[in-house]
C-alpha cells in the first residue's frame, strides 16, 4: 500500500513536470536566443581584437550546445500527432543543423562528418549568424503570442512594436561597422525612423555613408516596417507554436482586416506570399533592365533586390546617390526600370484586403469556369465577392493615377519633361503621379519642378495610399468617403450609399476625424519647423512636412539642412503618420462601453 502511494505521487509529480516543462523550456530558449543575438550583433557590428575573437568562437560553441539540448527535450514533447508533420520536420531540421554546429564549434572536430573536405560554409560566420538569427526570430515569435493573452490594448501594442523597432534599428545603425565614418545618434534615429516608417527622407547619403552592412540593416528595417512587426511575428509564432488560441485570433483579426477567425493564419500566409513573390519578381525584372556591363553580377543582384523591396514597401530608399535620377548608375533614362518600380509602388500601396479580395474572386471564378467547361455544373452562382471597399479603393486609385499622370504632363511638358521622347514623357509622367503617393523615388530633379506641380504633389502626398498597405497618407478610402458624404449632403440625402451598399456612420465619422487630425499634425509640423529652422525656405518646409506625415520621402533638398530639433520634429511626424492619428488616440484612450442613454437632440448651425 505504501509503495502504491509513492508510485501515485511520483506519477502525479511527473504529470505536472511534463505539463510545465515545455513552457519553461520556451522561456530558457528565449533567454539564450536573446543572449546569442547580443553575441551576433557584437560579432558583426564591432571591430574585434584577436583575443576577443577567440572568446566569441568559444561562446558560439557553448550556445550551440545549450540550444541542442533544449531542442532535443522540446522536440520530445512535440511528436506527431501532437503537432503537424510540417512543424515537426522543420524543428527536426533545425535540430540537425544545431547538432552539426555543436560538433564543429564546440568539440572542434568532425565527429559526425564522414567525408573530408566538408564545405567550409558551416564554419563560416554566415552560417552561424543565419542559424542564430533564425532561432531568435522563432523564439521571439513564439513569445509574442503570449502577449496576446494579456488584456492589452491592440493599438498600444501596434504602436509599441514600431517604437521598439525604431529604437532597435537606431542601435544597429550606430554599430561601428554600419557606417564608414560613424553617425550621430539623432541621424541614426532619423534614418531608422524613416526606414521603419517607410518614408525615405534621408539626412545622409545611403549609398556612400553606410557600408553594405548598414545598407542591409536599412533594408531589414524597411521590410519589417512595410509589412508590420506583428504580421511577421504572428505568422512565425502561429507556425512554430503549432496551434493558436481563440483569443489570439480575436486579437490579430484587426491587424490584418480579416473577419473570419478561422482564416487568420491563411491570410497571414497570403500576405507574406504576395509580398515576397512580388518583390522577387520585381528584383528579377529590375536586374534585367540594367545595361549590360555596367555593374557586376553581385552588384546588380543587390541593387535589384534593394530597390524592389524599397519600391513595394513604398519606402523610397535608394543605394544610388541621386536615386532614380542617377545617370552614372544607369537609372536616369532606364524607363523600363521606372515602370517596374512604379507598378511595385502601386501594388504595394493598393492594400492587402484588396489583394485578398481579388484572390477570393479569382478562386471563385476559376472554379466556376472549370466546372462549366467540364460540364459538372450548368450554372453556379458567384456571390458578391468584390466588396464596396475594394471598389472604392480601385476607383479612387485609378482616378488619382490617371489624373496625376495627365496633370504632371500638363504642368511639366515644357519643364523637366522637355527633351524627352514620347515614351520617356509618358513613363516619367506616370512615375510622377505614382511616387508622391507615399513612395518617394524621384526620376527628375525635384528642385526644378514648377510651383503648380509642387501643389499637385502636396495633394497626392496628403491622400497617399490605401488602407492596410505599405503606404501612408490619409488613405484613398478616407478621401473617397469624405467626398461621397459631401455629395450626399449636397443632394439632401440622410445616408451614404455607393455600389449598392450603405456606408456606416462609423466609417464616415472616422474619415472626417482622420482628415481633421492630419491637418492638425501637418500644421504643427510646419509651425515648429519654421520656429526651429527660420533660415530655411517656408515652401520647402511645407513640402517636407507633408512628405514626412504621409511617409512619402520626397524632398526639395533641405532634409539634411535641418538642425537636430528639426530632425526630431520630422521623426515624430513620420512616426505619427505611419501609425495613424486615430490609432494613436485609441492606443492611449480605451474605447468606452456602449451608452444606454441619449440626450435630447438639438440642431447646431453650421453655415
């Protein structure tokens, strides 16, 4: 009897240990992965003495040994059918790489390698850094899902993720190996904020001031800032966690505008697939648009990849000193490359809800057509898949791009367009209509454009891209709803209707709220810039303020002339413009519960 009690107690203790062990292992994995990232940053960011280099090599071996043990234990608790085979095989592959790395870097011998002359890649810093960074991303993503269990304001978490990324990017840009001659804290903060907020305003030349490592950090910040930190961490967290709770899905549905909770993970996958697929296709087309013999193979690959990601994310950063206006790098008259970049800007700024909506429509249409061709069904009703939001966004985008192209040609046909052929004028006008809508690339000399073009640019910058996209501005749907509401009031109608649908009062109120807040933020930016930098021309500062708020990146050439106070003002304006004015207000003021009373209504005289 006594032996049976001892056995039951042992089984009971083992049950609780087995239940708590995976969570404890996850905490240890996050702790050691964070330490390993500090080690990686020190290794590639600082110039090291030989003695410190030997210490770093030994630390790598110890870290790999710890990771191998923790992965082995955790993998034992994640055997199928507890998790999917895809997740199990992925973790098994990581474990195999960890065992290989431990054998090479801890035991310093080829215990598990049977062949002599094994590829030196596994000894290189590229393999070490890639493996440790991958593990850190996985563990950080796993841990991010635990944040979603806390009663936390989603808007505040969204704001905090961008703020943290900006500070993290500032630290990376301050690394000695990131620049050739060092950089001040304010300039590093400005550059990091401009990259994370996908703006493109620069105070130092990206091409000559930053090393390839520094340019890579900027590209990394652009990619994360364009898609949003929460999208990356949520996707990898869902995948490597093996499951996602109902609370996680409720928390994330507003980030990606997905109403169906069961489709959260698939929607994240579509967003990432669409993004990386277009960036890869854009890089391929840009690569083949360069003249033969102008750049080496690796240079062309880097230039193509950088500008493709920067264009799709509507960032406007370039590794050419004069951007797309740089003749020496083969960009000024490369109209084919201009077209590729322009379409990447449009597709990146159209909004992920529109892309997913079209994907659903094409899916329904293809299945219906196939069924009719194979005579499986004589008729199949296609539901109304293209919603009112998609129609409004596409219609507004079309009129802005078409009207912008025509307006640019009218205002500049005797100016910056003179001397170009009809094809060059057409492409440059199209590019000139697209780039102010939060992209920031320039194929012309911005200081030479006419005053009407500047005013036209201010309007296009203010409207910006579409909701849930990589662009900024007040957004196309906001502008469209405001115009439609004005038209509805003028016609004496008491509700707003478009495309056979009634627009809710909440959407209308939000549209006018965003417009009013944008005017307040831009006005404050202009006021404080003129107060702190009175020696600079007011016209250029107004242009700079619109560009910063709408995360455009175009400038009349005065960005680097601002003092530190002016740079910090522009940094704050870029941050507010990227996050959104209403999002910031909601982040600090929780939404009140529904009111169960109403005061007597009273008419207010407006005009």
